[in-house]
């Protein structure tokens, strides 16, 4: 038995002798938005806000699920496993169970309870955290010994098949592979990755939560992914070696996509430029040039707003509220878009002042309290008690 002291007190009564207990974190992303499903580059990190999952084995094939935060239960049997229209949160768990079964692993019934402190709908991937917590727990429960990449991929498939979002690998990868105080520079094609210690001399990362969640986020996400694929197909006719936007240059887009479809062109141009920005930001971080890092963050936001069209008025407001402030080095919407948080790089000395200014103007404009989360980078998914 290992460390269970860090667990939320509300879970304690559910932990039995045979229980497996795990956590998996949400994530931030410094740069590289909508590049993951284009075989590109991203720079996420796992945060110290987590989903905690307790699984207690059963002898039969029943799965009983309990969400402490939602105060809801859901039951199903392994034989009848399918996605549900009634409890969307259950799909994240059932999708991962399905992934294990599809790998030929035998999953027996279980009782599960979960809770977390990740803000929901804030663009910090509470759903990926739940999927990854389930994945590491089932890995222990089935004694499958699957490696971390496979677990992240099972979690990603759960999102595709049970939640209906054709997401890339970034969120699940960050949740499984995260490491305290490090960013992950990930190549989403090869899954090769490097940990980069996050050294922000004199600056801090803060999330500003717009408290907006648009219902079109999932459907528009899938549309963007399709538009990127359409762009690749247009280029591939002339350059057969091209498999994804990762392989495409701006010149190819000008030549083969622009004349056919200007919307598809804009989407693709954003992605090609964003991949370049990730490489530049990695170098700027290495050189300690935070001003240049911040500049790229603003450029990313401009691309997400103008070319990729995944922003919304509240996110644009939050970014423009900091863009002329000399104490703010960079800011942009983070994650899929259409709501959630902005990520901001702020001079540490001025953090309180900036929060106050932005909070006041946001409240004046939208009559909403600005929620602010300082970013603290914690470890990735961990089994903290295995029976
Ligand atoms: C969401 C998706 F789940 C990720 O895969 C990624 O595409 C992100 O949006 C945008 O960068 O979080």
C-alpha cells in the first residue's frame, strides 16, 4: 500500500482493502493549439488539479459508477457496454473500459467513485483527466502492463468513440506523461517527447477563466479537423508524399489550397504557422527570452481568432484587456476554444495589479466574476494504491 494521504476526504469511505486508487491531472498548453491532430507539435504540461478515481473489484460483470461532484450514479453490465445518452460523464469511463476490452483484455465488474478539483469546461481537460485516471486504474486492475503511450491512446479513443470528439493526443498524453515543473515538447506524429523545465524568471503563468462554454465547441472542433484534412487532400493531389499539415508549407497552401477554398486555406495556414511558432517558442524558452515567448502567444491568439475562428467575444476581450499592458508578456485562448480559459504570461511583480484590472473590466463588460488560476505543474497519472 502506498501514499493515500493526498486524497480528497470525501473518497475515504469508499476505499476498501481491495480498492485501486489513482489520480490523473488536467493540463495547460503553453503553445501549439489544434496542431496535435495535424501530426504537429505541442507544449503542454500537467497541472496540480486532478481527477481521483477509486475502483473496488466485483465478482460479477456489473459496473457501478458514482460521481461525487455531480451527485449522480450510473450502472451497466460489461455484456451491455455501450455509450449512454443520459449521463455524458459516464461515457468517458465506459469508453476506456471498451478500449481495454477491444485490446482483448478481460475486464471484470467493479464499483467506482470519482471526484476532482479540475474546473469543468474551463479548457484544462477534465474529461481527459477522467479518462486517464480510468486507464491507469484498469491497467492495474487487469494486470495488463500496458505502456503509457498505449494508455494515452486508449483514453483518446474513448473521447472519439464514446464522447464524439475527434480530439488529438495532446490532452491524454499530457495527463499520463506529465512531470512536476516540466513542460512536455511533444511531436504528435512520432510521440517522441522532451521534458523542458519551466523556467520563468520573474514571470508567472495564470489562467483567466471566461466562464463561457459554447455548446458548438465539440461539433465545430470536428469541423475544423475535417477542414484540415480537406486541405491536405488538395495538396496531396500534387505532392503525394504529404500526409498531414505537418508536411505542408505555406507555399504549397498558396498554390494548391487558396485557389480552391479560402476558408480551408485559412484553417490550414493557421496550423502551419502554429507549428512554426512552437519550434520558435521552444528556442526562445531555451534562451530565456520570455518577451519573445509572449509575443508568439499573442500571435497564436490572433490566428485562432482570425484564421481558425475558434475564439469568442469573451476570450477576445480577455486577451485584448492584457495586450497593451507592459506587465503582460503574452496571452491567448487555450485549448479547443469557444470558451474556457486564456493563458497569460505576466511579470510576477505585477500579477495582483493585472488580476485586479482585468477582473474589474471583465465584470463591467459581462457582469461575471473573473476566476483566476495560477498555474502549478504537477505529476502525471499515478496509481497511489493498488489493492
Ligand atoms: C482539445 C483537444 F482535446 C486536443 O486534442 C487539442 O486538439 C486541443 O483541443 C486544441 O489544441 O483540448
